[in-house]
C-alpha cells in the first residue's frame, strides 16, 4: 500500500481528566459510571450518539449472562451496575419476553434470571440517564484515533470530532472499544481470529418487525433464540449472516454491511414462508450497524482459558464472574456444570502498557472462554471493575497495575458486585 507521511502539527488539548473511557458499549458504560461514582473526574467518548454498543447499535437487545442458563444456577453471577440496568428497565416497562430457554427467577435484586429481552429504545434512555446521573462527562461523535505515549506509559489519546482533532490527557484509561483500538495504538500485543477461521463467532444483522402474531409465535424452542427477541411491541429477528468477517478491514466491513442490509427484505420473505406467525410482519427498524462479535483480543498478564471456564476456577484477584454456556466452539451450546467461574483482574491488564485497562469483548482470553463471558451482563461487570480500579488508582496515586487487589475487591463488593468467593457458596 502507498503511504503518506503526516506533517507534525499542534492540536488543541480538549482537557485533562482522572479517567477516560473509550467506547460506550455495556463495558464502557459500566466503567464510566463506576469511575464517576467513585469520585474520579471521568470522561467517556463514543463514536456514535447513544450508549449500548452492540446492544443498541446492532439491535442485540437480549441481555444475558446473569446466571447459569441451566442448573446449577443458584448464584446470580452478574450483579452491580448490570443488575441496576435491568431493575431500571423494569421500572419503565422496558423488559420483554426472554429469548432463550431458562429458569424464570423474575426481576428482583439478587434474583435475576439468566437473561432478558429489552426494549432497545428504553435501553438507550436508561443507559444515558445512568451515565448522566453518575456525573461522567460525555463526548459523543468522537472517534479515538491515536495514543499519546511516553515510553510504555499511556499519557493521552487523540480523537477526531466534527470540530477537528483534539488531544485528551488522563491519569488512566479504560479501553472499552470492543476492538481494543486504544490498546492497538498504544502498542499492546494482541491476537485476532482470522476471518476465514472456522472456530469463531459469526457476525450478522438483526432487524425489528411488527405486525406478527404474538399468540402463535414459536419461541424458546430448543436453546436458540429462533423466535427472535420480543420487547417494546416488536420482535427483533436474527437477519442475514455475514459469516466471520475481519471487520477491521474497511473494505471488508463495508462490503459486509452492504451485503447484509441489501438482504434484509428477502430474509424476512424467507422467514414468512416458513413461520406462519410472521405472515403479516413488516420491518420497522434495521440497526445502525452489522453486529460484530469479535476482533482483537489483547495479550494480558493473564489469559482466561477454556479450562478455567469448564472447571469453574477461582482466582485471588477475581473481580467478576461468568456462567454462560460456550455457545459455538464445540458445535453445540455447551452448558457449564457449575454455577460460575471467576474472572481475574489480570485479564484486563495489558502485558506491556501502563495506565491502561482493557475491558469487555477484547479482554485477554482464548476463544472458547470468550464465548462464555462475552455477554452483556458480564462485560458490564468487567467495565464496573475497570472503572472502579481506575478511580481507586487515582485516589491512591498509583497505576492500575499497582493497585492492591484487596482494595478493589472490597469496594466492588460494597457496590453489590459479585466477584465469587468461598467454595461453599458454590454447592
Ligand atoms: C450478532 C451478535 C449476537 C449477540 N448475542 C448476544 C446475546 O444474545 N446476549 C448477550 O448478552 N450478548 C450477545 N452478544 C454479545 C454482546 O453484545 C457483546 O459481547 C457486548 O455487547 C460487548 O460489549 P462491549 O462494550 O465490550 O463492546 P461493544 O458493544 O462493541 O461496544 C464498543 C463501543 O465502543 C465504540 N467504539 C469502538 N471503537 C471506537 C473508537 N475508536 N472511538 C470511539 N468509540 C469507539 C462503539 O461504537 C461501541 O459503542 C451478541 C453480539 C453480536 C454482535
């Protein structure tokens, strides 16, 4: 490829913060809220104009991972801010009918079910309100484009806005971009499944329909959400599949967006022919973007593995839990035979760069483990842990790597996070 050498130039400094969170998906929202609530002067940047990431932008309005999908499921493994989101949605009638087979626990504190279908418009409203109420500063329409490094220490970021390019400084950062964009620019080593690799999760376009027959809807058959996600008077259907694309390649991503969007109406016609309850359905919404499940994974101090997940392992530096099945890797939905495993803080600590935590779907993990912990409830808990760690690090005048883990665990527990603990609880 030809290259162009950019000229050195001075750019305005937008501001200096305690903590900057890059990306406003479930992870970033959890991080920004936790950091701000813990007293950090926090900025969250997001390239679009709403929060929720895949949950709203890709219309994946099916939040799950609150507990094991099958028995033993007596531990609610995702709590804290993720639980608050569900309880707040319930208050404004924002919950729908679960898309998957699950034991129904209801929607009370500490008693959440495996997952919830949610009204994606109400979800946008609740996430925004929660971040505003937490006191974090928000910059929408802002795209991270570079890292400002001093050796291996991350000092700041460069962002693109409609007003031009700015530098933003902070004491520490959370990369919640889903794609590890900040870690990439900062030089953190990463791995990525190739687009033609079989064992990875595929990408696809969802869409919403109304005018269906709710009485005869065939949902919850088997373990797949083959009847779509029903909430807010509409059903969100899994539409055209893109396969597993390399969404970091601009052309490949664009072609996949074009291919899937152009196939949406045909996709509904095919479904109508097979499913009588969709006979009179019509499309009322397509998403902002194709749903992208996985791209870069950072190389962290620890990489969570399949064995950790299958054996329900515990860690001294546990900061969250996971309990979801491994959804595709084995060619079937592999449920866990225990109520949950712990996720160590070291998975969010990059091997190399200081002042940075990488949380959410790009955290340090192998493929099958990722297929378990990647859901929106657990990634929000990871975000909460990352944001809390950043705020505590600022207070203590240390980097997130130097933060004593017991301090972080204590504050997380005080804020209703589930981080695992004694084995007796697991029986
Ligand atoms: C097709 C599909 C089906 C799924 N099914 C389910 C399911 O049924 N239940 C479930 O719970 N989970 C499901 N998931 C998984 C879940 O949605 C994701 O793993 C989770 O939402 C990831 O959250 P995140 O915040 O880590 O990343 P993302 O949701 O990807 O959020 C990243 C955010 O960062 C922003 N961003 C990215 N780069 C930049 C940048 N350079 N500058 C500024 N902002 C940036 C993005 O716009 C986005 O808002 C599914 C995902 C997909 C795609």
